[in-house]
C-alpha cells in the first residue's frame, strides 16, 4: 500500500456564528471569526489517497485524475465563494475548518473509490498555523 497526496488551493469567506446565541456569545466563542461582515482565508487542501502500485504504470493513482476530481467537486465550488451562503454541500452547517474537511471527504469519497483507490486523509489548512486532518472516522 502506498500513499500519494495532491495539493490544491482555494480562497473563500465565511463567518462562524451560531444563530441560537447572542452576538455577544458568538463574539466570545468565535472572536474575529464571528465578524458580521465575514472574513476570508487562503485555504490549502491536501488530499491523500492510498492503493497498490500498478505494475504497468508505476502509479498507485494518476495525480492528474485526482486533481481533476478535486477541482470539479471541491475547489470549483469553494473558490472565491462565501462558505455560509454559496456552497450547496455546506448548507445548514457551521463552516468551521473541521466541518469543511468532513464535507470535502464526503464529496470526494465516491469519485476516488471509482478510480479503484481509497481516500486516506483530507488535510485542510485554514492558515499557515491552523489545519485539520480528517481520516473518515
């Protein structure tokens, strides 16, 4: 089994806000992320897949195919969008980095499996200092 990773990038705005809380409580919990006028990030997305090496190609996965899948189902939908308002697969959820990573996993899984490999990890950097990793658990 070998693991291979593709990095993609997108820019997006969001706001962390629980509508059941007061503005004060949202600001206390989420700080600047609760800004009523939104805020943005330059996200870096790392998608790791795993599978055996094909002896005919020397690949476990064709990174061009992986990139096409990520762009079609993820970055084209997220790039320069408002995660709270514009993204169909994020509707009704708090667009924290954790939840976005889980939603990305859910979107990618069927397309990665169709290639005969498995999704191993979605790593999403919100900033250079903050990132989450999701392994589908």
